[in-house]
């Protein structure tokens, strides 16, 4: 496993981190705690030292905390998220930060997360949504400073709204944030236009989520793919979306000249090709997925020719809508 600094924070994180949304048994059908625990332990065995969870991920914080406590000697870093007080994702224009992240709500949410996980601090506390309208407004910044001073958190970050990378540029340039978490993948390359350069310039760490497009960039989504009604992917991949994804992935595979089952590897390597990226956090609910994804951290970057090919497969769309 190779490691990168999370911006200028001094915190070293594994290139391949662990996205723990899928293990919370709330939105992804099929997760079991026993397998999730095995996968987390295997990830730590293979050098993963960064796990991302959230209050909103069902049982995820509890499961992550259990494993991190069991691996106390491995110095595993954990990031979690504070949901907006008003429960609105993403925030519409015009909201006051007092409605979304007032100081008392941030503190109460963190205390709940600490109790749930059994941890005494989090390495990164992130707002689960963000709007640049909130820069310089509200009491959230003072609360974050207090929580850092109290040792309950080390760093502060935000999870950038889906497909809105430019809606964190003012925050990055303000110096008030240590990290941003953003969707970045072969399809959605927009963060490379402005956000990633700004983060590199201002020393802000970048945590990449959805590098595999919620499974779309694994090669396993075909026109015939269906999901249980209670699985959130049933909505994400609704209608003719699976067929669209299958066609797009087939074109990438053909242009790169790779085998279909190699697409996930190339998708992760694409994200890691940016020096601004600190870590990528694919969801890994099985030991097999952990072993396959962590193997990508081997120091073999994509070539300039391969990156040029992938640049042509940019596909702006929002399946969350």
C-alpha cells in the first residue's frame, strides 16, 4: 500500500481508503455485519488506514468503530459526517447555515457518533452537504475550532454536493477547510477543471468518492441488471440507465484495449493519476473486493496515452436526480 498526505494536514492516508456506506445495512441490500467486519479487517491487513463513514449510514459507524477498536495498534484513521439539521440533501440556494449546521447541532451529532462508534475522537469531521453561500456565516467555524481544541476531531472537511464540484471553491480558497470529499471518476471529470487545482494550490486534501460510479464502472452493470426495490440502486439505475452504462463501459474497454473485468482497476488508477487526490474510498463489502481494489496501490500509474483516451469518455449526467 502506498500513502499520501491529506493536503497539508500532516495526516498520512492510504491511497485506497474504505468507503463504509455499503456496510451500514441501510441502503445497500446484501450487506451482512460478519462479512463487513471480515472485509474491514482484511483491508487493514493490506495497509488501508483510512475509513469513511457517516451518521446517515445506518449501522456503519458502530461497525467501523468495533473494528478500529479491535485494531487499536494499527493507527486507523476514521472520518465521519454530520447530517444537515434540516435533513435536506442537497441544500437549495438561499439557506442560512443556522438551518443546516448550527454549532449546537454539529456538537450533538459528533457526540452521537462518538457514542455509536465507541471512539474517543474522529480524524476528520465532515459536513455531509455544503454550499459556498455559508463561507463566513454562522457559528459552525467557531464550533469546529473548539472541537479541534478539545481533541474530539483532528481535521474538518466537507462532502461536496453530488456533481457540484465548483460549489466548494470559495471554501477551499478561504483556508477554513482541511479536506473535501467529491465525486470524481471517468464519467464525471469536472473536479479536474477547477476544484482539484484549487485544492492543490491551497493544501486541501481530496477524498474521492464514487470512483466506480456506484458500480457502473465495474463492468457488472448490463441492460438486464436489476436491483431489489429496497436497494437504493434500484432508483439510481432505473429505466434505460443500465443499458446506457453498459454501452459507455464497452466503449472505454474497447478504446483502452483491456478485458471487461479490468475496468474497475483502470477506474481507480484514473482517479489516483491526479497528484491532488489524497485517497479514493470505494465501497468494499466483501474480502474479495478489498483484495482486488487494494492491489491497485502498486505505484503503476496510467500512461499519458491512456489518460488521453479516458479524457474522451467524460459523460456529464446526474443519476442521483
